[in-house]
């Protein structure tokens, strides 16, 4: 599930509409994933990358955050 989630977020960097079905499942009428939880998810992801990548640095963290943020913004924007 984590691999699928990351893959979808990476694809969303170029085509955020690929997240539409997922965003609907996560919206207020369905799983009700609150918007603030996506930022916690990203922080947890960054922490895991930091712990597992010996080459991790500020540049790598920034790249992860830039790429993931576009999908997060889309998911938050679809929350109703």
C-alpha cells in the first residue's frame, strides 16, 4: 500500500487528476481523512527517508517535499 501511495503521489506531480478517485475515497463523506493529516504523513515519510538513506540531506528533503506537496495539495483541495 505504501509503494502504491508513493507511486500515485509521484505520478500526481505531473498529472494530479490521477488522484481524483483516491481523493474521493479520502474526502469528508467517505474515509474522512482530515486535511492536516497529510502534512503529518509527509513529515513521517521524511523522517523514514532520513532514517533509511545514508545520503539524506537538506537537498534531498526539499526534493521529497516539493514532489509530494503537489499531490497533498490536490488531496486537500478535494476534501469536502
